[in-house]
């Protein structure tokens, strides 16, 4: 299920990621390399709002904004999407991940 979600997200936002690559190729110090997600759709990922990619001192900083996060069921798929984008950028630009910062509005917990 996680790989299906990841593939659907990668396909849906591939043009946005291409723009991220273009921005970073033009200027590695840009503040414009970001993916904005459509939170008003019921398609995946409806919880992620944006991912901002910054390259500073030859390291990648990734700032994720999420409306909410399912910490018990779907947390791993959301983070896998983010990690995959970061790994791709690190490979292309020959850099390492400095950190990923995640801002979450609310978390889903389930009563057992």
C-alpha cells in the first residue's frame, strides 16, 4: 500500500519536482525550489501542504509543512515521499542531507 501511494504521488507531482530541479540548476541558493500539494483534493497526499528544498553549504535542508499527519498508519508513506525527493536531489547535486524539518498542524491517533 505504501509503494502504491508513493507511486501515485510521484506521478501526480512529477512536473512540480522538475521545476524544483530547474530552479536549483539555475541557482543552488534559491528559495524557490518547492512543491505545493493540492490539499483540497481527496487524492493522495491530502495531508502534505508543501516541501521546500534549500541547498546551503553543499547540504540539503528540507522543510515540510503538513496539515496533519497519521502517526500510526500513514506517517511512513508521507515521510518516504519526502525522503525520496531528498535522496534524488542529493544524488543529482552530489550533496548530503543536512536535515528534514517537519511542521505538523495536528496528528491522528487511534483509540485501541
